[in-house]
C-alpha cells in the first residue's frame, strides 16, 4: 500500500513526497488545480522550487478518488486554515486510513488533532513536525523531525517510511506538545522578524528567544504536553530555525512588516495568532509576547512601544 499526499501540490507536501519516493514508498500527490497537475506530470517542476526537477516517479492527480486508491495513509500538507475543511470533505473516504498532520497552526482556538477528533481516531493519527525547510529537504540537506502519535506501532511504521540518510525521524507520544510547539513557533518567528527588522542587538534577541521558549512552555505544560518536547526538535529546534532564518515566511513577514496582512502567502503565524489568544484566554495563561505581536500587527502599535510595554510589566520574580 502507498501514501497519498492531499497536499494541494504545495511546497511541504512535495518535499515530503520527495522524501518518501526516495525510499521507494509509492506516493501520489493530490492538487486541486488541474493546470498545476498537468505541468507537474509533464515537466516535474513546481512554482515553489525554482528550476528543481522532481523524479518522474512522483505522480500528481487532481482526482481525490484516484489519489486515495491503493493507499493506506494520508499525509495532509495544506495550510492549517484548509485542513479541517479538507478532511470534512473527504471524511467518508478516509475512515480506514492513517492520517499524518503536517500543518503547523491552530484552528478555532484548538490544536488540529483535537479539531479532527470527530473524523480521525487518535490511534490512526500522527503529527510530523520539527525544524525542516522544504527547500533544504529537496536538496537532501540533513534534516531531523519528530513523528508523534498515541499509537507507537504507527509512529514506528511511519518512521520506517520516512527515514533516510538525510531525513532522520524521531518518535514521540506527545501529540499535544508537538502540535503546540509547531503552531506557536510561527507566531514567535513573526516577532523575531520584527526585532531583526528594527536591528535590535544580540542581547535583546537572545532574551526574546529565551522568554518565547518560556511562554511556549507555559501553554505546552498547561495543556498536558511534555518538557522533553519543548527542549526537543519540534520545540526549541524549530523555534531556533524559524526565528533566525530569512527562509522562514513567518520571520520574513515580520522583518518586512509594513502593516499589510492581506498579501502574506502561507504565513501560518498570522492565522494562529487569534487562535492562540483564544486558547490562552480559555486556559488563563499569560502570554505577553504573543499579545505584543498581536498589537503590532492588528492595533498598529509600534514595535519599540510594545517592547517597552513588556519592560513595564512588574519586575520579574524569578531569574529565568
Ligand atoms: N514549506 C515548509 O518548509 C514547511 C511547511 N510546513 C507546514 O505545511 C503547511 C503547508 O505549507 P506549505 O506547503 O509550505 O504551503 P504552500 O503555500 O507552499 O502550499 C500550500 C498549498 O495548499 C493549497 N491549498 C490551499 N488551500 C487549499 C484547499 N482548501 N484545498 C486544497 N489545496 C489547498 C495551495 O494551492 C498550495 O498549493 C503549513 O501549515 C506549514 O506551516 C511545515 C514544515 C515545513
Ligand atoms: O515550519 C517551517 C520550518 O520548520 C517553515 O517555516 P515557515 O512557514 O515560516 O516558512
């Protein structure tokens, strides 16, 4: 049996198809845009990867039924805002399939595995996350990720499918922690871009990353996630990658921020912001950094003013 990637033909879905195909795992990529499908099947190229030619053994289709035939596993790599709707639209066709979530974000104030509970049993669900730019994966640059599932047989099976000499897969049972870390690092990456755009010093940046990790930890632990996840690849690993690299769309959005949110392409932190505020409110967790980032984007607060506001909070009680 093979693996279907209802990925919309986007960059992460294609990179994961590349990883699986490299291991001789049969893959089929689904995309809704027929022109994109025709171009890919003819030339094996994608607008997301300049001049890169994919192996011709990776096939794309615009028929979801064809994509799902002969496959026991789906790797979902559309943006977070599209994930729940896509699963709802194919729910009758996927009840016997394993599902790997790869979108990094929150929806309706919740993590995706929670939102998808009505459609996917937790024993058939896993989450793939970690520091992994698609553009580096297709160049076979060494990349380490985590696959988390409550079903250890499933995470081991997927570890086998994905692992290669350039793609190293660790397993975890902390679905909640891995999902929250992946979602939140995108928001902190926007803030990190704001700071670098303002040419703050390394002192400020190091403090920002440390405090972001601390704030992330508050919500992860509150929701039942594990400290080891926070200190692992999907936690501090992806935070470091995304908060320090212009390859990150979230970081670049923050770095070049000009008040416009309408033209941002797959800046998942933007979609997650209101959702994390909703979650923080619900579980009564103080998230001053997330709030400051939200004020800069949606209330036109200047970056400097928001940093200043955080300094005005009462003196810290602990040295962390
Ligand atoms: N690109 C990367 O390096 C990585 C991305 N991710 C995550 O993967 C998710 C997807 O991101 P990318 O592939 O990078 O985005 P992308 O922008 O490269 O591609 C998204 C694709 O989804 C399609 N799409 C959008 N809405 C759709 C819908 N309703 N139905 C069907 N297709 C739809 C678009 O047409 C596009 O082809 C995001 O949550 C991102 O955080 C995770 C790790 C690495
Ligand atoms: O999640 C990613 C790398 O781990 C990709 O980050 P961006 O979505 O910010 O480009």
